[in-house]
């Protein structure tokens, strides 16, 4: 083929020139790059659409309305509790626990400073200031306590004992025990009306009768009606020193405060 013929064929497109071949390769490369970029964009879009959205926050439960004449409900650990309006006829069985050094000296729900050596307890719904008798259902020991705090908020426990109350009941070692909680009464363990009747005030308890009589003699001129009451815990006999007398719970609360101000911080009212 002559030079003229070869040139004619090249100009007609039969044989591509080097410049045309390079341009073709460039167009192919750009086409592949565009397709790859589009694929990445589509994959990213799919990934974004398939990512689960975070759950919407649950609306916080509103406080239940207090019924007329009843205490206001309170919230602890995300749960609402409705305190009882009174403790008349109250009786309950369940698991007791105790709390001690970690809370000693801190303020309780009643505003008092927690004393792990005092005869007190925490309850979720009993009115603060309620007097209860707690009986260990296994060893049959019992103690009389005053509710001055809220709790326990763990599991199905019904009462949190002070260290001293737990020690007397034999709960310190095991940590928990099955108990019966009754609003304080005397006759056959029956609960009595905590809002009227006779109340006296316990200021001390001793293993020695002599020590109890010595305190009774000291207290009688100042407060009157000082007397000693024997209490058999089952494994040991105690002598409780009590003074004073009132005819209503309102008077009892005031008299108890009077004893505390006069140097007897562990004094508490007892229904007779």
C-alpha cells in the first residue's frame, strides 16, 4: 500500500492514530472512575439508611396525685411510693436487712441524724414516727423500734434495721432474716390504736437489774412514773427503764422531744 493510501485510510478512521488511541484510553479510565465513585456513593447511602436509629427516650412517669388526707407520694430509684395515712392495724411479714457504719451520722428521711446504735428502722410506707415490734420468725427474738427513715429499696425487703436492732435480733451475721412487723401493741401482740391511749417513754435498757433501778431512781424526781419493765429476749433478760405518761400520740411526740432536749437522745414512746 502506498503512503498516500495509508494516510487516506488513517484519516477515514480505519487505523487509529496514537493520539486517538490515548484519548480513548483516557475516556475509558474516566468512565470506570465515575462508575466506581457512583457505586461507593450508593453503598454509603445504603449503609446510612440501614443504621438503626437510637430509641426515643421514655417519658418520665409523673407523680401520682396524693389522695385527700393522705401523705404525698415520694420517688426512690425510679419508683413511686405512697406512705400510709396511719398505722392502725398494720402487720407485715417479709425480709429484714440492716444498715450501719456507711450511714451513721447522716440525715434520715425524718430529718433526724441516723444513729446506728439507736433502736430505729427504715420502712417504705409506714408513717415516720410509727412504733413497731419486729419479731425474728426463726429465733423468736423481738425488739421495739421507731420508724424514722425510708427504705429499704432493694428487692422485696420490708424493713431496714439499725445496727443495734439487728444485733439484738441476731441479723448482723446473716445480713437478712424473715421477720414480722407489727404496729406496737401489748395484748397478745395485737396492734393497738397508736393515736390514742396510754404512752410511756423508754430511756434505757440494761442486762443488770441494779443498773436499771439506779437510773429509775435518778429519773423519777424529774419526770415521774419511772419504772422498770422486764423483757425476755429468749436468750437473755433485759430491764427496761421507762418514765412519764401521756394519753395521745400528739402528746407523746412532744414529750419524747422534751426527753431528748434534756439529755436522753435515745428516748422513744411506747404504747401501753
